[in-house]
């Protein structure tokens, strides 16, 4: 779809084999480009095809305007293509009728009617049309709902439901319940009753108004799955094949092959697996010259049976992934998708994420392979499941837009709570808006020492972009984080306000700046007070000084508030800190009469009491202070900070965050928000 100020023109593929875009590559994967560096999308030269989220498909910007394109490939002949980081990969024959039956819809409409017209096309042409709460998913507010990721099971389901309700959320999602991928059998330790146990969890949750979902890796097939062992399925995807040039017995570790092609491609060759008959074999490498041999072979790999094989027997190089899993050909992809639909129908699950969807490129059909998997899953869902289903993924394709509810990616594992893929998450929102998707920020993980302040930083971004998120936690974090209860309550209040459209556009714009901090106070039923916080962060390190020279740091900031209250959080890192003194520019010297061990903090939020928190943010004491000592005048402030370090470790330091709440109305900002419309 391309849009002007008033009118939109679009193209829609009406079946999976009709691919949006132009056949840029033989493997039918659309070119991707760098969202942070590239502004001219008409330039699709090789150096700009970086592995990022944004792809050029049906609509493509050009220097003269835009183009709308779709195509269908004739798959009646086997082809050798470049695929999955292999220079040579077999794209097999696939009988789908070829270009006969390929069809598209063209439409034009006022810009504000675009989504409505697309919905009409879906219904009229029999395309997937998922519903949520009786409303088309693309128009449902629930499509952008936040949700809790927590490893629920048959034993803890009541507790998991309670956490979900405490957070004011409706969706509870399991990060990984399976003992294998392929047959999707559940871990016996969590679900001793298998699918029946999961179904019981679903029923308990629905009685409490909570819907369950779980995480999948699409066609990733684990090496412990029945598709692999003890008898491998011949439909496991193959990069390509050769034949044996001699008879071999069941113990040989050097296996003669006719051609090294497909076997000597070591990039993205993670398992080094081959299939001969009903045996899987692992090899180290291919000989450097003819006669070609697979060297240092492990026979009967993955608990298959080592066997003798005759000359001219086919030997296939298996396609795999860095997760140490095998992949599937088109027929096995379809079977696994049906199996996944069977699980959802049987248990009544209402949310899914197709992680690893790109694994279906193992079919040799690129985006078409991805669509086959998801479309098969959708087609095999019951009508009841289709009436309430949230589907997300880390990526999408032109046809998949009709099936999924949203994209939701951004992972919490790579840096601190605020830093992990932050730019990526926020840049995504523009892409979502352009493609008529609800906003989502990805996953955020609460650990046992994640503070309330970090959570509210994230919640403010959620409100700013009207974007949901996944809140990831586990039993240990829930039980040890001293602020877990407060965090769950805050999530509920922020989400209620966001889903009720309570935030003004000016407030949203202000919250888009990740350097701005906010706090939401509940003042009544569906009413809140949004307050901006001036936040300044400093670090006092154990520096080497001249003999007799005092060890202190000066921290400077500009306070924008008259008669402000100085709140702060002081944290010890990699050392014990004591003899703490803060000398404010009003010549007041404030003594903190405690020692803080590594990880402990002192927190002041007004009044006459400073809380001492342990490394897991649990209250462990405190002491009285004079509130007048923490008054600040407006303007630039120069303050000194002194302390003593002991029990030093790797990088002894003290972190100080100064937090100054803004009291008065900021121009253009509403202090009391309107009632939420739920």
C-alpha cells in the first residue's frame, strides 16, 4: 500500500503462492535494509541488504514515487539456489498449480478508510480474518495488550493466574513448555498429564478471565524429537544430496561420496548431519580432494541405528539452524503446522508467537515456505479458536499480515533493562504504524533486583507509543524482588490508563523522549496524576588521590522547580560504603549514618525517613531525617559527595540518582488525566 495525504492505493495477494514484491532473489526472500542508516529505500544494492526487520515487499519506494508488485514462481522444476547461507541449496519441485490460480486484489480508497477496505477484502475473498473479543483483530485494542510471560505449569497455575490478575493483565504466556519441537510434546516435570494437563491450566485460567498462550519455534525440530530419532523422517530438509561411491559397513568413519557439493559448505552448518536410509551420521569435514570422503564420522548419531549401506545409496546433507535443530521440507512443515493447530484446538490456547519463522526457508521457497506454515496452522484451527486468537511474530510477510495480530520483538538479554535493543524497539514503532499494525515494544525482563524506577521508565514508553509489551518474570524474581508487588500494581494502572486512551497527545510526545522520567499516581477510580521526574545520575568512584587529599565527587545539575524536594537513590556497587556525606549547595551537609554493602541502597522519597534496601530491594531498615535538609532552590546546583570505601571488589563505586518531582503544571501538560474508557 502507498499513501498520499488523502488517497491510498494498495495490492493484496489472495493466496499464499502469490508473493508480494519482486523476485529479487532466487530463494524468494525479500531484500532487507538497515533501518538506522538507510533513508533512500529505492537503493537496494547488495551492501544495503542487511539482516534487519524492514523488508521491501509489495510496496516499494522509488525516486519517482512508489511501485506495487506481486509475483508467482513456477515450481515444476528443481533448482539450485543460494539459501540459508549456503551457496548451493536445492529448491525442490512443489506442485501448487504454478502461476495458474495466482491472483491479487487492487484497491484504492481514502487514507482513513484503508483498514476498513482491507477487512472487507479479507471477508469477500475468504482470506484469514482473525477475531479478538468479537472484533476484527486489526481493529481491536486488545491486539496491543501487554501480557505476562511466566513459566506456568500444573502445580503453579493458580499462583501464575494470581500474578497476572495482580498486574491487571488478561494474557499469561509460557516461554517454553516443550520437551521437543516437531511433535510438541510437553515437559513431563511441568505437565505430567501432557496435553490434558495444559488443557486443565487453560480451563482454570479462563474461569478467572485469563487467557493462556505459549511460545513456539515454528518448524525448528529438536534432535530428541521422533521426527529425528530413533528413525529419522525422510522429510527433514536437505541442503542437497549425493550418493555413496562404495559399500560401507556400520562402523566406517570415512564415508566415500560422489560429490562434495552441499557437504563442504561450513557456514550455517551447525550439526554436520547427513542422512543415509534410516541412519543419521555426523561428520567433521570433507576431504580436500578427490576421492571425496566425509571424515571423522560418528555413526548412528542422535540415537539412530548404525547400518551398512550399499554403493549408490543416496546421502543427504541435512539443513539445520544455530539453535542446534534440524529443519523441514514443505511436506513436513505442513504436518508440523497441523500438529500445532491440533494442540491449540485441544487445549483452548488463545495466544501464540511464531518465533523462528524464517526456519521455514528450509523449504527452498523463502517467504512462501513461511506462509505455508502459518496458513496451514490457521486453516486447521477450529472456528472457536479463530474467534479469539492473538498471533505475533518477530517478522512478517505480505500474506502473513492477514493472519498475525502484531509483531513484537526486542529482547531483554543483551544489556540492562533500559539499554537492551532500545533504539531497535522505538524505531519499530514507525514501521508498525506504516503497515497498520498495533504498537508493541517487545520483551522486558524483571529480575530480582529490577527497581520500580526502571519499570516506570518502560511503562512511560508503552504509553508514549500506545504500544504493548511482554513482561517477563519467573518464580525466583517474583518471590525475591522486594518491589514485585508494587511493580505488578503499577503495570496494571499504567495499562488501564493506556488501554483507556487516558493520555493526551502532548503527554505521549513528552514520554517518547527516553531521557524523561515519569511516575503515575492513582487518585481515584480510572483517574491518575502523571508527574514528570527530573532525573540526574552520577557515579562516585574509588579514585587514587594525593596523600591527605579528600576523596569526593562534585555532581552538578540544573533544577527546574521552585522549592524542590530532592529525592535520591544511593547504591553501593562492588564495595561497602560508609561515612557518607552529601554537601548541598545550600551549605547543608547531610550525613547518611549507615554502611551499605555491595548491592544495598538508601532511598529517599520525601518525609522524614530514608529507607535502606537490600540487594533485592527489600526494606531492611532506615533512619529519620529532617525534610528541610533536602530542599533545593531553582537553578544550577553544585553538590559534593564523600564516603569511605571498604571490602573493595572489581569496580568499587557508589551510584547516586537524584530524582526531583515536578510539582506544578507544565505548559501543555494535563496533571489529572481523564477517565479511562475501557
